[in-house]
C-alpha cells in the first residue's frame, strides 16, 4: 500500500512540474516556444499573440486540400520578385516578364524594406506601400511574413505585429478607438502598453493593413479629423488615416498592401517606400513553385517519378517563352496549372471528387471571392452593387463568348474597347471601368506570344497588339459562364424581362385595384388589364425557350463533325500545359477547337459550383438548371443516335462526369449500349471518369460492349475500372500491357459480373502463368462463351490446360490461341482436346491457326483480318514469323488433300497469307484501327 502511495505521489510531482513549463509545439514547421514561469505568473500576451497568429495564418483555404494535404505554408512558399520603386515610377504599368527577368538580382525582401534610410525621420516609424496586380502574390507574401515573424525568422526588431484585413475594417459601421479595434480582434492584446501611446514604446510595433483598396480613405483635413489618442473612438477609416499621417502612434511602422488602382489613395508624402510585387519573373521561380506542390504528393516511387517528369516537361515548355510562361508570370496561374495537372495525373479513388469546372470555379473564388466593384471614392452608395465577378462575366465573358462563336482566340485592342466598357455612360460607370481595366483585365488577358517570342513594344501604324486569354481553357470557361448565367439574352427577352419586372413590382396593388374597378369600368377595357397581368407568363415562356436553346447549343457543340477526330478534351488540356513533344497531333477541324466549352456549361450546373458562384455574386437558379438539364437529355439522346468516334465518346463521358448528376447520367446512358474507347490514351483520371459515370446506372443496366483496346492500360488502371467491368457483356482489352499482374487484377474484378459472355485479352502479355491463372478461375464466370487470348506468348502446356478448363466450362464454345508459339504437336493436341468425346459432350472451337489439322479453319478469314488491322502496331518480325508458320501449315494440309477443289481452296488462303506477309515486308499495311475481335 505504501509503495502504491509513493508512485501516486511521484506522478503528482511530475504533473505539477509539467504544468509549470508552458511548451507550445508546431510540428508542421518544427519550431517551438518555451516560457518558463511559475503557475501563479501571468502568461506573456506577446507569446499568446504569436501562437494564435501562427495558427490563424497556417490555415490553408479549402482549394489547397486537393493537393492531398502533404505540405504546409512553410513548404509550399516560393518568394515572388519584389522590386523597390521610386515615387515617380509607382503609377507605371506592371512590368512584363521579359523586363523583370533582368531585374531578378535586385529583388528585395519585406525585412529589407524596413531597414533605416536617410529619408527616415528620427522618432517616426516607416510607412511601406506594397502593391501589385491581382494574383501577383501579395497575400502569399503577407502570410509568409506573419508566419516568419511568429517563428522569429524575420522582423525580429518589432516586438509586436498587428495584422488587419481592410475588408473587415470596411464592414464596421460603429466608431471604435485604435485599442478597441485591436482588442476586438486580439483580445489578449487589450490594454497592452505598446499600444498606449506613452513614450516611444510604439517604435516596436508594426501594423499591417492588407487590401487597402477595400477601404475608402480620405486624407483631406476637412473630411477626416486629426486624432493622436489611441483611446478615442472614431470610424475605422479615420483611425487608419491618422496612423498613416503619423498623428496617431507616430513611432509605429506600417505595411500597407494594395492593388494598382488604389496607389494614389495614399498621398506620396505619407509613404516612405514603394515596392511592387512582380510575381514569378523567370522559369526557375515557376519551377520551384511547381516542385513545391507536385513533388509533395507521396513517398511512392512511381508517383514521385511521374511528378518529376511532369515538372521537367513544364520547365521545357516555360523555357520556350510560350503563352503559358506569360501566364505563369502571375503565381495564381501557377496554382491553376498545378491544380489542373494534379487533377489529370493524380486522381484516385480515395481522393474527394474533383472536376475541371470545379478547379476553375475555385480559382476564381481564390482571387475574387466576395468582391464588389468599387471605386474607393466617397460617391453615394449605389442602390445595387455589382459583384466584381458578375462584372467580369458581362465584359470578359461576353468577349470570350464572341470568340467561341466565331472561332477566334486573339483580339485586337479595338475589339477590347468595343466589348469591354464600350457602352459606359455615367461617371460612376467610367470610374468602375477604370478600376476594372487597371486591376482585373490584365489578369484574364495577356499580350499574344507568337512563335515563342513576345510581340515587340513598337508596332507599325497598321499593326495592333493582339491579346489572348492567359490560358486557353479560361476563354471557354468564361464563355460557358456567360451563357449559363443567361447574359446572352435576345433583345425580345431583355424587353420582356424589364416589362415583366415592372408589372410584377406593382402586381399586388394592381390586383386590388382591378377588383374594385371591375364593377364600374367597361368589359373591353378590363380585358386590356387582364392582358397586362398575363405578361409575366409570356416572359416565362420566352425564358424557358432560352434555357432550351442553351441545352441545344451544348448538344450541338458536343457533336460537331469537324471536331470528331481531334484529341479528346483531357489530352487537349494537358497539351496546352505541357506542350507537344514530338510531331504535332493531326487536327481535323479548321481553326481552334472549343470542345471544353459545352463541358464547362454542364459542369457549371452542378450544385457545388453553383454554391461557389453564388458567393461570387453570380446566381444560377435551380429552376434554370432543371429546364436546361431536361432539354439537354433530349438533345444528347438524339445526338447519340449515330455511332460516335472514340474521342467524342470520351468527351461525352467527361461531360456527364462534370455534371455530377446521377439521374441525368443514368437516363442518357440508357439510350446506348456500346462504349468504344479504343486507341484512347487512358489515364487514371479517364478510368475514374468511366467508372464514375457507369456507377450511376442501376444494377440492371448492362453494356453490350466495352472496347478498351490499345488504351495503354496498366494494373492500377484496372483497379479503378472495376465498377465499369460489372456492367458489360463483352469486354475488349486487346493490345494493353496488362502482363500477369494485370491479368490477376482483372480476374479478381470479373466475378462481380455474372453477365460476361465475351472476353478478349489478345496481345496483353499474359504468358504461360497468366494463362494458367485464367484456366483456374474460368469456373467463376459461368456465363462466358468466347475467350480470346491470341498473341500472348502462351506455350503448349499452358494452352492445353486452358482448353481443358474451357471444355469443362458450361458455356465456353470458342478459344482464340493463334499467334502463340505453339508446336505442330501442340496444335494437333489442342484440336483433339476441343473435340467432343461423346455425343453428349460439347465441342470447344480452338482457333490456333488458319488450319485445323489437314483442313482449313472456317475462321481463317477473320484471323487474317485481325492480323492485317493490327500488325502495324505489333512486333513485325514476330508476326511475320507466325505468318510463315501459317504458310507451312497450309502447304502441308494442301498436300494431304486428294480433292482438287480443296487444294484450290488451300491455294486461295495461301494467297491471302502471302499478301499480308508482303504488305508487312514492304510496310504498306494500313494503320491500326483498334476495332479488334
């Protein structure tokens, strides 16, 4: 008992000691703070402040979760180029990538900006104005600055850093003192002596105001009163102005971040230093950014190698001074590039569902979330403030839509003037347009890069600089958003909407008045009033017709004949990012194909994207979605009445995936029973898309045929395709490097499909072991009728075991074994094993050659047809060797025939084999079609 008491006493002593040592760990960065104090002492508010700031600024936006959560802000940060500017240079245009490349060695850090200069007045803190374009990296710089200060890596001469969001301050309607503003957000700093205004204690304080363009600052003495008391309650705008004037806490230093349009809001005399965030000025910074995200995926060797290859391809493309390099001058587009590549290459079944439309919608939220188009002036508030994103849709979206309609990707300055702000009338509209052009327009449009070289600054009199969307897919996204939001209304619909709205506003009053006047006015006049009441219904009919036309446009764009044989849309997206290595792919359509446009239209109707757009001020009503999807189902089913090329079928599957609408998907899939994706370069994403789409169908749904021949499938992809295999009667996996491991994976998945009748595994590298594994598991597939394992390097023993298993199977009647290295004795044994042993036994047809013993096989023509259609993509020497074996078999069989007619038939077949052999020797075989039995 005393021993137990002693142990408990020791534990209590250790626990009390641990309580006296306050240790805070931050495992993401490996740093920690330690404050040794007694249990009765007050905690240091500065340390509490650092800990809480670190937690707040370490939080990543939801959009970053798609990278798998393998990194922190510490590991993913890449410093953008920061250049100090003179006061007279501050209003200049944003420096271009080619100009900044030579200035990279002049880059500064924020800490260097706060170093004392000759211009600094003694006893006064320094005001630094950090500005840059949308997406240039200002917020990232601020986040990294705060985190580094918390960990003691930078600005250590400031004891206190107080960050404010100007957007939050602009929402405050009540007056508050500086100390109240601080304590409202940082309660632990309430009544802190550094903010008391006494002595020169404020010299150790750095205020950070992020996003000054969100506030309306007025430095006129007559409009903003002077204040030097941190306890005096004023409007937040007045508090900030007095801090910058140095009337309030003059010893404190201030860092302000803002966009280009707001540079002049702070008079030059109140700014000690100007600095411009210039983004990623060279491919090396861009490469470092890509590596920080794409190389953090996992410890798997295969995925690590793939990530490294992606980065190398990206780097090569950027070094060519391509259009992508011009776009990635802004770190935001580097994020979009990484997110898209991660989606294309690292999609797996364990990750949350992501779509291409969702990535672009998230991209807009990251850069324009919740913003309204303001001018920063003290003009009277508008009755209705337009969201900035809605303004973008009505201007940039309109330009994008016009380009898609007329197949144009570049625009002249005159066209930009026409489409963007061409109809502005009021002074307020002109001010909004000026802000938009300064801050936002260059974010979406960039000068065109031709033949790897930027268009020169000096142009001829008749030449005009041309502009393109920063990334090609952005044009299609903005055009789709413009259409889905209903901004491309006809003149009739615009008129009826205005009249309907006017009538609807007074509808209740008019109804009450009608009820009274109907007793006194003539019947004919009363009929006119009733017609007016019906006008909103007329508008609803026109609006409904417009939604149907949107659906018709989507279906028409999906099945354009001139785009039928282009690369599928996912390959097009990848080629835009990584460039084309080797020969350019053949393009059958004239001009730029816009095949993502209808897919984005479908993706924007998904509920998740509509929620994000609602936050951006762009509303898509549920009734609109219902009308469009109802009409789209009809138009898509009509378009699927004709067989579609594999590329178009893949695009349709991507459209249905982007929709994320199981009911619509099931209804459209019910209209066709064959999916041919032969010769499509399948990836993990495409396999996931196919499986996800087929998973929307009921258990009773089954495809007649799923053709995945020549798709470069591997073991991992087969795992992802397991849901797709459940819904198919005939599975074709020819010409895929499945090997033995892939065969095992496939065989594990197939028992879930009890309706499988035909399985084609020709030229998949099964080998003897794969054939034996297949023979052992055949009894699990009771409905199988035909098995094709031709051209799989299967020897005599494995082939005999497989045929024996097929003979014991209840329903298999045909086995394809030609183009395998079978001996003459082995072939004879196969024919004997396939023959029925008694009248009650079934015959299993074994196709091992163009002959069956001394007779010609009845399937000799299909065998030669398969060889001709695929020999151009096979090992030519091996196929030629097998054809020579066929000739030897035919010659021996012909010699055994006493009948002249049979010998002539053998001659005819020999002629066909020799023609195929000669075509192989002369390399005149047609290219592989992939349509293989």
